[in-house]
C-alpha cells in the first residue's frame, strides 16, 4: 500500500480519492464513473488500465461531440 501512496503523491494527490478526482477532471468524466471503474479494477490498476479506460471513454465522448 505504501508504494501506491507514493505513486498518488508523485501525481500531486494526497490520497486515492484525490487521484481519482484528478483523473475524472482530466478526462471530462463524472467522478462517480471513474470511482466505479476504479473499484472494479482494484487499486493496482489505478496507474494502468484505469487511465487507458478513462482516456478511451473521453475520446468516445469527444468524437460524439459531447465534450467541447
């Protein structure tokens, strides 16, 4: 768990919740959506699959014209 905390802090977050909030904000997604994905994937995927999925969802919403 200490390794993850260090990774969150390296990203400028004090905790996982701060990190998830930042990921949601950067990708224009609701925080609840990002939390749900993160909970399903588990903490070990916060810096891997979570980012890829959020970027993909953001890309789909941009292509649909939902995000400006």
